[in-house]
């Protein structure tokens, strides 16, 4: 039976980028159950936001302090240089988008062994990877299988199962970059489906100033998605009037606030308040500037962009298992989750680039 130097489990952003950066005569194989990297294809509305002008460990949630060191292995400028030959542009929030995600896919794509990954064992110095199409053997294994969000795209928990089998701790998983559902007291927001506005949303110690969108399911939009990364249980706070300066006028609230009229009237009705003149409504303005409530939960993994949690980074040295030599974990399967704005692709590229230097 043929023995590969390296087998990469997962053909998404991190796995493909790793394969493209292995130097020298290394005999490697990518194993994935899909020919097309579907998450790259749909990301950024089909345009793949692949990095950001401003990247630091503060843009990531992880229990480990090692994030900065790994990001330094391949910084945002390196990513921009790497993709310089494809059409892209920088847009709001300093994000970099390809003209179309197909350009990223074409740049990264490699031939894969299409099969479902079933399990991994190590016998002496050899890894035995069992797949739906038979067994593969390798000297080194890199787990790049991603998280469990977007199951309709074929995501699975196999990466976590492999890690646990070899003694690793999985930091508890949960949906992230996802909409938030509402308690009964906030159901009035569902009636505003389709309304959007710019607001400041605070979850824990993090505040995001961006659009929020009301939907039939609850709250979504960039400010909410980012907040969901840091929200566990308990309250979030929304400032619906972050730039408002109070002034005196006899105009009613719905006609004087820089907010959608439908939202203002819905808020007043839900709270048993009248549409009073602004100069008699300082108390209502104060409530709009500090509206706190406890979400009921999230929209779940099916609508989450990423998975929070994963393989404990403190059990990895340069992303290699401390317990099993030549076993590596990269990308979303690790307990590092980025905010919206190209940060998760940046993490995929940085972590893959770091590990590529140990595979040659």
C-alpha cells in the first residue's frame, strides 16, 4: 500500500491553501467529500471577503493567548500579495473582496481524493485514515475539516472526533456569527421584518457599530452577527441612536428621530408609549439609547457562518498535537473564531502557512 508523506483532511480554505504552500518534493493527498469548496463559494455573498486592512488577535475569540503568533506567520499584507493576480477590491470596513469567489477557488483548487473521512488511527509511526473508499496511509496528517455550521454544505464533526480520539480537549462548540432569536417580550421586533438601521450593539465587553436587520426569526445584520460571537447567555444592549444629539422641537418622535418611522412606532406601541413631541420625550430617547434585553438563543448551526470553540490551542505547539507527533490542526476546527470582515479566512491562511513550513 502506498504511503503518503502528508494527508490533508478537508479541502476547504485552510486545506487548499496548505496544499498550495507545501514546498519541495512532498507527496501529499487532500481528502474531502466534495470537489467544490462550497463555503468559499458562498462566502461574502459569493465574492469571498478574504482579509481585512486591520487584523489583530483582538478580532478573534479564543481561550488561548497564541493567536497573535500564528497570525504573524502570514499577515494580511501577505494574503493581499498572494491574491494580487485576481480581480478584487477593498470596500467598507476595510474588507477585501474578490470580484467573484470563483477566482479564489480557481487560485487554490487542487485535485482531491473524494471520499468521506471515517476515522484516523496511528500505528507506530504511521497514520491509517479510513474513508468510505478504503484506507489511506500517511506519515503526517493535517486536520482541516472545519466546523459544524452550514450542514447543508456538507460540514461534519469528524475533525473534533479525531481530536478527541487522540486525547485532545474540545472547547465547547456553539453557533457563531449568527442571528439572535427573541423572548416573548421582544416579539414586536418580528413585526418589523425587513427594517434595517445602524446601531451600536454591546455583548460583554465588545461593542459593534453597524447595521442590524429585523427578521421573522429575530435580529440579524452585521452588528448582531458579530455580537453573537461574544454573547453567551444574559443580556445584550442596543443603542438605536448612537449619533443622536438632543434638540428641542414640537415634532413627534416618529418625525424627528433619524430612525425608520415603522421602527419608532413599533417601539412605542410595544412599550405602551405615545408618539409625543421630542421636547417632551427625553425619557424615551434615553431608553432608545440603552435598550437591554436577553435573547432567547440563536438561529442555530444551519444559519451560523462559523462554529465557536474547537480543538484547545493550548494542547498544540505550532498547531501540532502535543500528544501525537506529526498530527496537526488548522483553520476553523481549532478554538479560534474571527469576527465578520475576512478574519476567518485570514486565520485559515495564517494557520495553514505556519504548518506548511513543518511538512517539507
